[in-house]
C-alpha cells in the first residue's frame, strides 16, 4: 500500500519514523508493505527522516497520483485540510487523519462522502493520542449499550491541574501555564487547551460513537480551567477530592448530555490517578462494566502510533466504511438534555464577611431549594473574613444556579461564588 503524508510536522515525523523503524515487523504481521511515496508540505522538510522520500509543495496534487492509495492528513486546521480530504475521498482514495477539529465540525459530511465513493476515513489519532479509544468503543464494545463515558482528554490542562495540586498555594494558574509553555506542553496561545475547546472536539467524536449519534459539537457545554484558584485545590484535598478537567457524556432516559468542565473527583477514584500530560477515558457499558483506557495523549510517537494502526487496518482490509463505525445509515439524533436540567453535585466556595447569622443565611437559601449538603466547612482568611465551603448532593444545574445568584446578592458575600461540579 502506497501512502502520501501531508504535513511534515511532529506527527508526520512520528509516522514516518515508525514506518521506517518497524517496516519489517509491520510487513511480517500484515503480509503487505506500507510505503511512503511522497511527503507533501508547504515548506521543504529539513528533518533527516524525510531525506530519501520524494517531496512536493503542491499538497493537493497527491490526490491525483496513481502511485498513492491512501492520503494521510496531518496538516491540522479546518480549511485546507478539509479541501484535501474532500479531494482525496472524491478521487477514490481512503484517508487517515489526526484532525479532531475537522472531524468534530465537518465529520458527518466527510463520512457521507467517503461512503459515497466506497472508501474509508479513519481517525483513531484524533482522540487521545496512543490510546486506542476509538477502536475500543467502535469494536470492542460494539455489543454494549454505553451508559456514560468520562475522560481526561487534554494533556495540557491535566498537566496544569496536576502541578497546581502539587504546588499548594505558592503558585498561580498563570505561573503554571507559563511552565507548561516552557516545557512545550502548551501552545503560545493556549486558549483551545485551557478553555476546553480541544477537549470538546474530542468529546464530540466519542459521544457520537458511544451513543450512535451524529456529531453535535454545538451541543457540548464547555467550561475551561482558567477561573480556578489555588485555594480550590487546597479545599479539594481537605475534602478528599482532586480537581480534573473532564469531558463527560451520558445518555439517560433517551436524552443526551455532553459537557467539558473542571470536576471535583474523589481522590480514590481511578481518574484521580491520571496525572501530568497523560490522558484517560473511562467508559461504562451495560455488559462490560467500567473500562479504563489510559496513556500518552499527544506527541510524535503516541499520535504517530495511532495513525499507523489505521494504516494497518487499511492494508489488512479490516477497516469499516467511511462512517462513524459504519453505522451512518442508522444514526438518529437524540434530544439533548437542557443544561439547566443536568444533575450533579457541586462544590461551592463563598467568600463572606464573618458576621453572626451568615452561615444560617447561606444554608437557608439552599434549603429553600431543597439542596442538601454532603460536606461543609468554614475557614478564616483574614480578620472578619472567611470562606464557607460546601459540597452539595446531586441537584439540577438550574436550581444551583438560582441559589448562587441569590447568594451573590447577599451583602455579606464579598466575591464571586466559585462553583465546580462533583463527579462521582
């Protein structure tokens, strides 16, 4: 099988390295060779790994080449990459991509195009790097009704939260973010990572697979991590939790829930053990129970490994058709549960003037809405100033939001109320 690699960046180098280093192994296992015919990129690749491979700056030209069977799109973005994939599929060439934004935003149309031309569009590398979570949901759990899934699916955010938890009150969010950028874990513009957009793209894909749904990025509730304060990590530790940035999807009573947000996770829970830049996805099936897939979520080797796994499926003829698991004809959109009706426990941190009756007033506001409390503590932060910290039992988001609005109107509340969902 002859391939064109479009994009000579980190992942392009990783794929090329794996195919060269493990050529004999892959051929022995599949009975067929995977050969890189050409590398296409906007500028001439300077890495030594590409020196013996033909190069072209005309990226679109690979789609018309008779010596290219599969186009590997590793350019990123949703404009030029979309045109490339559309052209390749229309020319009858299968495509392998690591482009989660493109799949999340335009995947339904691209899968339909692949099906029309009887070729495949594969995307294992689009979610969680080396973790084979696409194949696990699409193949290993194909006989299961998935109840829910939850994942740490952005390594940058997980690194920042891990470091803030370890550093205590001595380091701010901005300081840890700067360290992540210095280490190469965060982009110069980290918005996609720290505001949850990257994770939302990945959750959109996982949700579509798990619940047999069209891709519904617009319905994902997104909340980033930039509003977190070091004191929240202190209270999380005291209350028996860790703070993780989770992508969560559920199907309950015929309604779909999809959200990306910071979460208080019990310190003993398996997702709390995933630190640094590692990724993990926990899937609950009715037959299999809970299954955790964890590993490196980005980088040349991990993401390159996922790309190569898709290429091996193609060379062996084991890939499904050009859809989300080959089930596009059966997809029927479920209604999405309104955000106000989604149920969760909540951590609340309320900054107050330490006056008689403040605690009673706070709990009265919650009690009037039948919000029950699981944990409660109060801590002085300055003369006549204190934090009231609460963990609620599960309650609808709209109810807790109304309560927070009323709390905010109290004259004794001196700062915005911090709220973080609790994942159990």
